[in-house]
C-alpha cells in the first residue's frame, strides 16, 4: 500500500468532521504542494462555511487570520454563485466538494492544480467522508436533543407529580391544623412552665452554691484545727497503745483529709481562681506528674507510659492549673482500673493549631449513658467523691480557650484529650484566654 492510498484510508477512517478535514488537508498538501491551502466545511444549519483547516508554507507572509477571513469571504461568494463548479475566483482556486448531490465543503488553494486521477480520488473521498461524518454528527446531535427532550419531559412529569403530592400534603395539613392547634397550645404552655421551673431551679442552685462556698470556707478553719490537734495526739501517744487505737486515729485523719479535699473542690468551683498567663511546657508538666504519681501508681499496679512529641508549638496559660487538670485525669484513669491494675498512656501532640494532651487507659470504660453527664457538677459514679473534678477541669480548660473531650468503650478503655490553642506570643494584653 503506497503513501497516497494510506492517506485515503486515514480520511475514510476518520471519526469526526474535524479529523476528516485535517487528514484531507494534509493529503492535499502532500499531493499538490501549494503555498497555502484551506478547507471550508459547509454548515447546513447555519447556511455558511466554517473553517475546517488551514495550512501555510513557512515562507508565506500572509497572516493566517487574514487568509482565513479572505477565503471565507471568497468561498461564500463562490458558493452563492455556483456551489458545484470548480473555478478560479479572484486568484484563488475554488474546488467545491459534493456528495450525493449535497454540497459539503470546498478546498481553496492559490493556483489551479493539475487535475489527475489522484486529485479526483482525493476530492471524491473527502466529499463522501465529510458527507458521512456530518450526517453522523447531525444524527448524534438529533439523538442528544431527543434524549434531552425526553429527560426534560420526565422532569416535568416528576415536577407535576411532586406538585400534586405537595397539594395533597397541604390539604392534609390544613385538615389536621384545627385539631392540632389546641394540643400545640398545651405543649407551648407546658414548655413555658418547664422553662420557668428550670429558671427557678437555676436560681436555687446559685443560692445553694454560694451557701456551700460560704460553709466550706467557714468549716475549713475548724477542720484544720481538728487536723492539727489529731496530728499532735498521734505524735504523743505511745507505742504501748493498742494498734487498733492508732488505726482508728489514722482512719479519722484520712476522712478529715477527704472532707478537706471536698471543701477545697467546692471552693475551687464556686469562686474565681487566680490566673498566671505564661508559656506552657506540656512535656515538662507530663514528666513531673509521672514523678509525682510514681508511688501511688506502683501501689495500684498501674504503669504510666509517656509518649511526648519532640517539638510542640507555643501555647500559653497557667501551668499549675493545667497540671491540676492532667493530675485529675490521671487519678481518674487509675481509679478506672480493675484490681489487676493496667496501663495509662500520657501523650502530647500538635493538631490543627492546638497542643493536645491525652490520657488513655485500658480500664473498664464508661457506659454510653454516662458520657453526656461527665462534666456536669456533682455527677459521679464513684462511691467516694463529690463529682466536681471533671467540672472544674473543663472550666479551667475553657478559661484557656481550649476544650476537653472524651472517648470511651466498655471493657476497652477511655481517652480524655485536652486541646489548648497555639499562640504566636504570650502577650496577655492581646491574647487573653476566655474569662
């Protein structure tokens, strides 16, 4: 198969009008070697030519845009006069392309070519292929239009059906409105009564809180005196006293310390605390807590593992208060262990412009029903405790502009995560935490 035959095959096998035009123009250039050549494709819907392809020799000085405008103008005049006869029009050779008595386009070249068998085959092949491609593309467009019309009709029918359903629902709602109106009024009345009761309860809690704070302050002084006296008694009693006496005194001292701890929690919760705003070293806080709790965790057969990030961004706040929060979370994690003990992981990290400190244990976990109430004051599941530890911790973290979250699964463990926002500087005037 020679090159010309191969070129004709490429024209015939072209998949679209644009690829047909490109292949035909390339074949014409190779056949007659003109200075320039242009293929015009007739658009039946627009009733005018469109440029199918243009080629200029490297030595040609005419700008391509100028050539295309001139060829389009000459082509339209030639087509209007006679769309079937090849001829020279104003020094441009106009070669119309016709297939099945249908005008499909025209070649325009700067001089009349030698009309031979190859030239005729190229014109016939190009005309027939353009005819077929344009018909196929037109059929595809008509099919697409029909499909679009069908989809629009389906959407219209769906809209009508939806409108009918809407009308039916409105009619049903209108029929039910009168019957439901009285129930709605009663519901709103009950809601207002509930809101009023909640407001009264909140005011009572506020009064109780102030009273509890005052009582805790007033009782704390004599309690400290009792503790001091008890300490002197324990120091002065001799070894000849029965062990049961010393054990009873030790139990009394432990219970007094527990009462003092409850008073301290009540005071911390119901009065504003002082606040030191400075750079925080989360890793140092975690390291110091491991030393502080080593003996207690060993007695409970609990191991504490530190996983500290090497480089943490700057965050600011009160180091003592943050240490109090993490200490409370670690003690809660230790209390959540079974009698066999377990492991606690204390981890630091940075995520989404926050420094994160998490406490994870492999203890009993927290029931899902309790998760929503963990940070409520006075909520506790322990037999010993006032239920203020997590409420105070949340208040401290929120005062720092952060948040504390919890994730837990029964019999698998619990993770509390403290998130503190990172800061550019610890300028207290510009970056005060939330009060």
